[in-house]
C-alpha cells in the first residue's frame, strides 16, 4: 500500500535508475522517459511518461493496458476492461447505501416473449413491444419470476402504448405473488380529450394521443417470487383498440 500525506517527496532520476528516498518538503520529479517501476519477482510494470505517442500510461513488458495519447484521449488496452463483464453475485453497496440492481430487462426483440402467458410480440413505428396492434385488448398477460435474491424493494420501469380509439378505458399493472397481487399503476385514456392526435400505430383513421406513456413505480417486496400482470378494462376486439408494453426493466434493492 502507498500512502500520500501532506508531506511532499522529492528526488530526481532518469529511466531505469533505482531510487531510494525518505522525505523532504518539496515535490517528486522524474526526468527523461521517466516512470515508476513496480517489481514483483520476474514481473515488472512502469507508470509514467514514455514517448510522444504515449505521453502517460502504464507499460508492462511492451504492453500498454492503459495510456493517454497526445490528444488527451484515454485508451484501455486490457481485455478485462473491453471484453469482459462486470458481475456482482450479491448486492452493490456504495457509501453504506444499497444500490438498485437490474434483475430483468427485455426489449422484446425475439419472435415470442419468453415466459409470458400471451407471448405475442409486434413492432409499430419502429418500437418492439409485448402485445400491440390487433393483439392485446381485453384481459391480461402475466409472467412469474422466481429465485430472486434477498431484497426489500422492487422497481418496475416500462412504456405503455395506447393504440387507437380508447374511450375512457383504463390500463393497469398488478404486482405481487401467485397468492396475492395489488394494482400498483393505472391510467385512464380517452382519445376524445386529445387535441389533433397523430396516427402513429394501428388503424390509420385514428390518431394516438398517448402512444408512449413512461412507467416508473417502486413498491415494497421481499418475496423470492414476483408476479407481474399487465391488463386493461377494454371490451372491444383488439383491432378496434389495443395496447402494448415496451422496454421492460425490473430492479431490486435492499
């Protein structure tokens, strides 16, 4: 461990010199292609200034895992930084506060939505969604998540899409377990209250006044099981009015 305190250090050296020092009251200075050489057995690395192409960086046996070029751009050459994943097997804690962990993310890019009671995926105006035009209307679609690690809060984010001529009906979300759920979000929409709605999706004769509504809800939840239900109070056929869900994210914390 290297500890820097308010006591400044000074010495001068050229590259490849081995320098020993205690302390004085000024600054640390290295001249030439200068750097600090870190040695451990047969391995060694330099931290410092090398040449005009690599004004500052880390060099380990002619390999540069990190360097700053003459345009002040930072380059990472280590595979662990450019190709590997950063994974946390448990929760992440920063400054004694539990951080939100992304448990589930779905952009609905596949042919079918894995695990949902109604697996239909469609695309409208370039947006991939669960359900969509001529697909979801009356009723619900649901999915159960199991084996969730210990937590105390659930956060759900998504976008709800109202498609075609809604007339005061409501879209809603329920969250809970297979034994008990609660409505945690709902929104009523009537196209008649939208001024000059623009056709975005579905029937070209009907515009959408609330085509994309962001959802961001947080609720207490500590079960290893989670049941998510999307539904509406529509009664018409799905080609008359419909809805969909895009960009589903589920986070846990605690």
